C-alpha cells in the first residue's frame, strides 16, 4: 500500500502517499491504521496528528496521521505527514473522544483555535515541524519528521530505543488510523486509537517491492537496512490508513521504548507493514530532542535608522535554535529599559527573526537589551548612534519597519498585530507588487513613507484587527495613487 495516512476532500477521498486528506476539517494520510487483532485505546504517548492542508487542486482539506511523543514538546512522525500544511494549522491530539473534543474548538481569522497552554485541553499546536533533510518522496525514505509543540503534554515521553531491533520479536503497534478497508487503497474508522501486537521479520528485501503498489525505496539496499518489516498476516495486528508516523513499541526490562516510525503497509492494509528504524537515525532524533527547548536563544541587532520624529530607531530580532517557542517573561531575564511601548517579545518563536521590534532613542543615548533564557547564556546587545545604520541590503525591511513604528503607536485601535507581523504583511505586499506590478512600487513606497510620519492621534487611523492600523485619511493621496496604478 502507499503511505499510511488519510486525506479527505470535498469532492471525495483520494489516496496520497501515506496520508488521508479531505476538504472537510479532517484528512488522513494514506494507509495506516491498526487492523486485525487489536483493542481500543493505548499508551498516551501515541498521539494523533491533525492538520489542515492545501490539496493538489488548491482547496483546503484535512489530514490525520499518528506520532510518538519521545521528548518534552517533541513528537516523531512520518515525513509524508508534514507537507502542504495550511497556515500553521498542525495540531496534536491526545484525548479519548476526538469528535466530541473537536466540536468544542473555535475558529478565528487564522483557523482553528485550541485552548491556550495551561488551560484544560487534549490538544497541542505545532510551534514548528521539520522533515529529515534527506527525505525523498519518490523513495519514501527516510520517511521521518518531527513536530515541535507549543506546550508539554501532561505525561512523560517515551524514550527512544538506541539498539537495532532483531527479527522474530513480538512488538506493540498503536495508532489512530482505519480499522477496515472498503477498497485496497481506502480505509474507514480512523481518529480512534487502537493497539495490537505483531512480530518483526527483520529488514525488508528486494522481494518486498511490488510493482502494483510500488515503494521505490525498497530497491535501494541501504534503505532496506534502515527499515523493519512486520508480519501483517491475520494472527497479527497491522497498520492502516492514518497510522503513518505511529511508533513501533518494544519493551526491555520493564521499560517501553520507541524503536521505529510507521510509513507503509500492504494493499488493503494486509500482509505487512514497514517502519523506519530509530537506531539508523539517532543523530537526527537526538538533535530534535535538544530542539525541544534546550538549544540556544539569543537576541540580535539589525540596524539603526533615523525616524520621522527626528530621533533614531534601533531594530532588533532574535535567533532561536529550538524547534519550540521559548518564553522569557519581562523582568531581569528580559530587560530593555527604553522599550517603553513593550514591543519586545516575551515568547520567542523558533528560527531566525529580523526586525521583530524597534526602540527609539536620541543620539546621545544608549539602548541595551539583556536576554537570559533558562537554557541559554545571558546575552546583552548594546546599541548607540554609532551602531550599524540600515542600508540598501535591508531597504524594504527598514521602509516597512518605520511604517509599522507609526502604525503600532496608533491609539484607539483595540487590537493590533505584533510589530513583526506588521512588517511581514508590509513585505508581502512589496513582494507581490515587485513580482506582479513593478510599476506600482514607487506608489506603494510612498504610502509607507507617508504612514511613517503620521502621529498616533486616533483620528488618523483606520483599525483592522488582522492587518493593523492604516493612515487612510492623512495618506489619502498616496492610497489614491496606488489604486490608480493598480487599475491601469
């Protein structure tokens, strides 16, 4: 069978290489749910992945896969469960009644909203995710990925097995996939956890390649050595649609370990299933463990620019090597005295972020930002009028940041996006115009320059909860010029 996932679509269900997808709110990766002898439920650490995804026809569907919680805020899953996620809508569910718990969720302009960390919930949201850098979809190898969560789950993770799993060993399989197959490539009964036992057959061989259901990676000897084949004959449970990413569980001396990650099974979820060996990719998983909150977070300085008030603005960002967002509350661990508008973050998103916020200062003043995260060294960034000025390399960012400096000060707006989000919206517009309407770049820039000089008086601003504040009246001539350019 193809990959173990399920996807649902408005026009019907189609099989994607291992996940299921649909246009309604639920998609499952292709084949992979537990079929055969099994029981409802299972270990808490076997979680469900639920995502909204962009389908091949451009519509929005949903996808269901499974995963194994192996480190605080870190879940292992299949790589094919992670492409085409729509607008950050990737969640982990660890409750017992999916349909009832899903019905309690709300939506806003960004999509599904789950309870915030610290509130009663059976959900977590992905802060970020990654696919193994060597993953090749055509070969389904190595079909492993990581999801980094916005919170710790209310139970301890399972450790990874660091040993090669031998053949003829009884193992436990558990997942959230289908439990029956109306056709060889479709399944029903997913989004319910099931658990069963099976037996390892060692690594697959070239004879396990089936032209009628091709898995091209099995033609590569090195790939086969990094996989485990399970006996899916009727005496054993077997994986099915929606079980992609589920863990292979072994128990040694009373301790249960995750030894593999499910990704493929036979047609009609029969005969066999395949798991990627954890032991073959320990550096990848060890790095993911660290990125659950133990990697380095440090503040960064972008540049200094003159502003419309006649002073200077220093722009800052941050570099978070983790896959999870790191919270550092205001105070001695996150101090910047001149940030009188409280624009610096206290929740630092993963990755490298530039122009996250700006701080005004006079030419005879100094700006110092000290950040001391729990698992990182204390870093202080100090800026003065002699610090690096914004130049041509960051002209777009500077233009947007100065415009956002003004709009973020707009009084009378109850809700505004973050400074970083404001800059991002502005850069997206510049990018769109540069690509599609390059003749309108000057008119668009004129709006940003005009906006940068507008005072915070509420009468100057039109408030939008999603996009922010717009100086529609003070910059009416500039907006008219851009609209005229668009219409030509």
